[in-house]
């Protein structure tokens, strides 16, 4: 696991990017680690992002791929960016 100060630094740096509404760092199991959102929103985003990433990995494997590293969902209210990095999932809303 990454040290606490590294996780907080990641949150701060991503949160400073133009247009970013918030950031959640979660485990691949959907357990929140750090977030700039309220606890309720953090729980929802963590579970959703981990589940979506798991489903994307299964889909990619089915079609002969080997790895999912980044997912972009473009919605009417903005973008949800989901990145997978070892044992963590980073979800950014902008």
C-alpha cells in the first residue's frame, strides 16, 4: 500500500487540475481510501468505479485483450475518469 502522505498528495494534485469537481481513491474492492467528496458520495463512487473496472476487465479479457488502465464516461453532467493503478482505483469527476 502507498503511504498516507503519497495518497493525500495525489488527491491534492488532481484536485487542483482545471475543471476537476472531486477525486476518490479506492481499493479495487471498492473500499474508499481517500476522497474530496462527502462520505455518502465517496461510498457510491468507490463501489461504482470498482465494479465498472471489474466488468471492463472481464469484457476486455473476453475479446482477447490483456489489461484495462483507463475508462472515460462522458455524461451530460461531465466526465468520470477511472484509472487503475495496482491495488488502487482513482476516480475523477470533471
